[in-house]
């Protein structure tokens, strides 16, 4: 008996990546095209919303065309058009949502709106099709995720913990009360003069640094709290680099500029910062596991998603935690940690299989639903 294949096109434009992907049966990625806008935002040390939405407008059509070509499919072969319609920068979201609405209307294929945060937690299920000549490719694909799961989203806009009953049903256990973890990495890189985006720059610099050379404060909030806070750590790093300021706000005058840091000092501070962030996240994961076990809701897997899940130390420490606690750890391949259309198309399969779709007036919404 053979089963029909379900082919879904996924669009992602919530922030500064213009992305489209074609995914078969919710797991097999046939094409994953991402046009990054980093070069456009670099000089501002962050994403400028107006520039981002304009760039999405210019890039989305060629990106979609390339994804279909690489996947070897046409619009006729699609079973649905999915789009990340929340959360994100509203102007950026609108570009993707309008394009998906138009494609759905023209082709008559169902339209499926996807929550970007939920999609990050779906990403570990994605599989890249091995090249036909790749003899080392496994004949058995890794199994899909086992639920219930403890899920952590760590990205430029989000830092949240969830208990997940399925890919589409989750309850938030905690979130950041100030900066998102990726935002903290990006700001720390500006303080250290390491460039943009900051996460990968700090990750690279930290490889050459000594994390013990500086002690930065770890903010764990109340003893039982599953929320996160990174603004105190960022300020501590700023004062370590530039000294205590005289005056407040824009009038603040620092003792040093930070430009006189040696390359080794930059690497040591990057390593100390990264270690402090990662250990904070590990403590929160341990607390969440303990809490869920006490409630009789012990998870079977530990799932990490979002751009910061690309961090080499976090990946290593989460794998160690999973091993120590007997949990199956699911961390996406790096290309599926960063914003992409494959996670949107993949998660849309779960909704499509269940017969759910949206109407053509699907809204773009700045906030997450989970
Ligand atoms: O998920 P994502 O691509 O976009 C949002 O949904 O926000 O995450 C982007 C964030 C940026 O803050 C970037 O600095 C961070 O992920 N990031 C990293 C690494 N690679 C990307 N942070 C730490 N280490 C990395 N290797
Ligand atoms: Zn994201």
C-alpha cells in the first residue's frame, strides 16, 4: 500500500530573514531557501523594521521561486500554503501573509497560519534529504519527537519555557521579564565590539577565551521562578568593560571607552558572558524538570529551538543535561534553529493532517499565541 505525499510551501518573514521552504509529510525538507538581511542591519547593531519589510518585499518572490525550483515542484503539486503570521515585526509579517494569501487565492490551495514560536519547537523533527550518493545516510530516519516534552525557545525575540502535550498544544511555564536571550547576546557583542549578529560572534570569540577569567552575576530571580532576566548581566558586562558611569541615562560618562580591550580580553569576556547565560538556562531547565516531575507530568523529551539553540556551549550543556536526566534531547540542525520556512511548512502539516486551515482574511499579529 502506498500513501500519498503531502507537499507544503512555508513562508517566513517575521523578522530579518526572507525564507521559503518545501516540506514533504511534515518532516522531509526538499528545499529551504533563506535570504538573510544581516548586511542591511549591521551598521545599526539591530533590525530596523522599515528596512526589513522593504527588503522582504523585494526578496520574497525570487525566494519562493527558488524554493519551488530546488524542490522540483510547481504550485499544482502543493497541498497547502503556510505562513508564519505571528509573532514578529508587523510590517515584516504583513509581507509574508499578503503573499501567502495571494498564492492561496490564485492556486486554490488551503492557507495555514503558523505561530513562529511553536514552529521553533517543531524544528527538531525536520530532516534534510540525504544526497542519493550518500552511502552513510541512515536507512531509518530518526523518530519524531516523543511527548510530553519540555520545550525551550531561545531566540532574538523570545525566551520561554513550555510543557508540550503535542506539537500544537503547549502551556507556558516561564518567560523573560526583560531582554530575550538572543537580544542579550546581540547587545553584549556591541559592548565587546564584536559585530552583528552578536550570538555567532560571541560563540566564536568564546572558543578562544577563558570563562573563568571574569565572574559575572547570574540572575535566577526567586528560588522557584521559571522566568528569566538578562538585563542585569548585560549591565554588569558593560560596567566591567567601561567602568562605573558618572551620571545617568544619556548623560552617563564612563571611565573607559572599551576600545582599549585587547583581543584576548574580548574573548575572555565573551566566554564568561556565554557561560553565565548558558548556566542560567540550564538551572531553569533543571527547575522546570523538577517541577513537572513533582506534578506527575514528567516529560519524555527535552526540546530546544530558536536562533540561540545554534550556540555551541548551549547545545553541549543541554545534551549533557538530557543524558544525566535520562531524557531524549532534540535540538534542531543549525539551519533549522535560525529562522526558516521549513519549520513553518513542517508544523503546518500537523494542522493540515487534522483538516484545519485558515480563511483568506488571515491576520498578521505581532504577539505570540503561546
Ligand atoms: O530565531 P532567530 O533566527 O530569530 C528570532 O526569532 O528572533 O534568532 C536570532 C538570534 C539572534 O539574537 C542571534 O544573535 C542569535 O539568535 N544567535 C546565536 C547564535 N546564532 C544565532 N546566539 C548565540 N550563539 C549562536 N551561535
Ligand atoms: Zn525565530
